[in-house]
C-alpha cells in the first residue's frame, strides 16, 4: 500500500473520531449553543470524510490500473 493511501486512511480515521465527538454532543441533553456548533462541525467534518473517501477510491483505482 502506498504511503499516500496510508496517510489518507489515517486522516479519515481521525476525522471519523472528530465526527463521533460532535455526534455525542448532538445526542446529549439540548444546549442550543453547543448543539448549533456541533451540528455545523458535524456537517463540515462529514464533507471532509466524503472527500477523503473519494481520494482513497481514486488512489485505489490508480493502483489497480
């Protein structure tokens, strides 16, 4: 496996951990300020995860070719 692919997988894992923390905040008893911030950060983090997933798929497709 290439170093680039390993780096992307580690980055995805880190972002998933961050997303989980925001999800826990959203699942906690409601606090408007915390919930609004967590919701925005959750969506932003999920967009990053989706981008990393596309990059991983691109790396894997390039390696298979």
